[in-house]
C-alpha cells in the first residue's frame, strides 16, 4: 500500500537497529491512545451515526478548529470533497475579513456546525463558534440539530455548553493528542459525511501498524541526515491531493520533535524544520535553493501513481515546445518531472527518499496518516524526547490571553 524506495543517502546499521527498537518501544506504550484508534468501533460507529443524522438535512459541514483539530479533516475534504455534492468548510485562522466573507455565504438552515477542540478551551475556535451561536439564536435555529462538538469527555467550557444545550458530543479520548487525533471523530466524521468508508480508513491505519521495517528504515535515514547537519526536511508531494497533507505533516513533525530538553532533563538533540512542497509548482521555485543553496536539506517525495495516469493525450498541438509530449498525457509529464527532479538531486548529492502509493483512497489515506504518526513517534523514542507535548505552543496561548486582558 505504501512502498519506501529510492533512499539515496546511506544510514548506519546502528541507526536502523535503534529505530527498530524505538518502533517496538512506541507500540508497547499503553499511554498512547492514537495506536488504538483503528480498533475503536464505538468511536467509529458514533461518528457514522452522527454523519447520517446530519445528512438528512445538510450537505454543508462547517468545522471550527485549528491545528490538529482541522488539518487532518482538510486533507480528507481536499481529496474526497468533490463527490456527492457534499462540502466541508474549515474556519481556522481568526482573520475577521476572511471569516465574515465566507460565513455570510452560508444558508444557516442547511448548514451543520462542528466545534472541535480537544481541551474544550481553544480561544480561536470558541470565538468563531460563539459567533455561529449568536447567528443561530437570531434565526431561532436549534443548537442540538445544527451543532456537533468533538472534544474530551471532561469538564470544560465547550463540553459544559454542549451538555447544557443538548448538543451531541463525539469523543477525543484523553490519551490521544490533538495532532494525533485524525483517526478519531476529528477525521472519521468528515470522512463519513463525505460518503467514504470509515471502515477502509481505519483498516488502512491498522495496516500501517505492521510496517515496522519500513518505518524504521525511514527513521534511520532521517537520523543519519540529522547527524550530517541536514536541518531542513522537504516533504514534496507530487499530487495536488496531498497539498494539505504536507501542512498536516508540518505540524506533526514540528510540535512533536522540536523540544528543548529530553525526557531525562538533558538538552534535546536538534531536529530538522519541515517544509511542505507540491509537485511541479515548486520545481519552479525552491528547487533552485535545494540544488545550489546551502547543502542542509533532505527531500522526502510522496509519489501517487494514479496522478501519473496519462488521461487525454496531447495531439495536434499549436505549440512547438510540446513536441516532446505529442501523443502523451499530462500524467506522463508529471512522471517525467518527478524523475527529473530526483535525478537533479542525485547529481547534486542531495539526499532523498520516496514513498510510493498506487492511489489515494480511504484505505491508503488512513495508512498514510498512521505511517507518519509512527515515523514521528519512532524518532521521538530514539531521540529520548516527549513527542506528545508542545510546551512552546502552550506558552504562546498564555501570552495571547494576557495581551487580550490588558
């Protein structure tokens, strides 16, 4: 389903053995609920049932959430949102102009609002949700019909409001971190709403749990790159379908691996900064920096063979420069561009590796989400850091609240 190939840089056997041990150590941990989500039928069924209820009156789902509460869902919408006339909209950044420009286009009577906050106190999310509450109040619409809350089942502003107003609540388990929650109702509800198989989605994730060899090889590759002071990791998706997936990885990698101290209290090792790239677009921009700039970069390609299907062929072109693809489709051009980029990197000794998928469907996407969670978790175990907290982000939240109070 996911095949690792084309690792250009060498990694030491020592790193591979450490990565295998780290992977096994990760899977043995009882405190990490994301590992159990593929088998949690109760959460899956609750999400499917709620999606079925919503679809009785609405084909538009509006999600209020930020970071791990929205990025996974955005990936799902980006890939599957063009079918069945159903649409999922995400309101994340508190940009007043953008918010009202989009919000005022909604038919409130036919829109369902989902409020996603693991803690139940995310200020950006609750601020946007409050505006929706006010609008529904003004239009005398039912909260219990038009809202769903996704949060932890514990006392919080959001959980308490939902209970007081008979708003259905879908659970994010207490031991599942926000950026590791895409296989919970955070991702399963949008998947079910869009008419895609939640069973397949979680089955793909289950498949990835058995890919210790592949995950450990890729982890060893990155550990070797860190040792060689490669401090920028480019996640290069050769598919438009995975544009938002790159942003999801960016958060997962950044919040999980960049830490000041190890679990032992010693200074944590340095890790790379992730940068998501897309297809041929970024060949016309950042490739120049990678090839002729500082040699501090590693590239991981995501290749989707389905994106290389020729499609309608080019024939009788009016443009002389298209003679090289006469009788071929643009999928062939995509394939050639990827190979050319890989060849350029090899010739310029820029380390890279490639993950290959046949296609993007519910099952392969579930596998891809879990695969990267396992990769990041394995790196965390080997580096002896807590990959499941984010103290730097929490400080920013406290300071923002302090500024607003003054």
